C-alpha cells in the first residue's frame, strides 16, 4: 500500500462528495433529524430516550455510512472509474483504505454533530461522558463504512446494494439487544447475537449510559467493533472487482 496514492484517493472521494449535497444531507442531516424525532416520540418518558437515544446514536451513523459507502463504491465500478483506476499503479488496498479515510472523515463530522445535538439540544442524560459516546459513535460509523465497502463487491446494481441493507443490518438490529435483552432471547438467537458486531456497538453505548468511567466491558466492546471494521476492510480489499459483470 502506497500512502501517497491512498491519500490521493481519499482526496478525490471527498471532492466528489462535496459536489453531491443530497449525499451530504443523508450522512450529516438525517441522523440528527431521526434523533430529534426520537426525542419527541419519547417526550413523556425521558428515561426511555436516555437509553434508546444513546444506542441509536451509534446505530444511525452505522446504517447511513453503510448505505452511502456501498452505493458510492458500486457506482465507481459500474461507471468504469474503478477499472480505469486499477490500470494505474493503484492497488486494491490503496483504493479501499482511501475510501475508508474519506468516509471516515465524514463520519467524524457526522458523529460530532449527532453527539452534540443529543447532549446540548435534546438533553440526553447518561452516567458517562459525551466523549465516550462520541468514540463509540465514530467506531460504529467506521464499521458501517467498512461493511459497505465489503458488500459492494457482491452487488451488480445500486438497487442490489440497497437490498443488502435489510439483509445485513436488519437481523443485527433485531438481535443486538435494543428491543429485548440478549440474555432473554432463545439460546440460539442469543448465541447468534454474540457474533454480530452491532451487538457490541449497542453494548458499548449501554456501558456509557450506566457507568461514569471506562469499564473493561466498554474496552472489549469497542475493540470488537474496531476489529470487525478492520476485518471487513481487509475482506473488501480482497474481494474488490474492477467492474460489475
């Protein structure tokens, strides 16, 4: 992997994003709107918002980054841009990491906006620090980016890329412990949830909700989310195709 080529790829992707206001709105504005909507859904039950809002602060960025990254990467391939790039001295790892850096930079802004909104405007009240929530939200957004890069290799059209959203993320959403504690599920479902990265994203947020400091479980959850993101990036580089057949 060549750092100069990787950074050049990241700069190119960021320039493209800067000319696409709808994508920027999807990544930066939509999570904030959804969190605001959630606040007023639970207006009569602020304690419920404190718990659910913290968890969804990590899930919303994960979902939006997954969607945008998978579609953007697929568009590069179907338009022939990826094929032209890979005829140059640009490795697959340069391309994948460059994309991850570009969307990771957007994820920093996204997570900062969403975290600032929930604490400063919506009045989220948790035992832990806002900085810890921000760290988990960043890790979740990075995971969504990595998963989007990975699954884009298996889609033949943008419509198929969108179809991966319910196929990949919806089962994780149902089993992550957001609706029912994972320990209360059927043993088989509980075992499946133990290997899903979103479960640890929600657990990490839960640690911040209930503990004022950094706990061992928090470090474990964060490490699992980061490890899954790095694994997805490695698999994305390995499975990246020049174009869609």
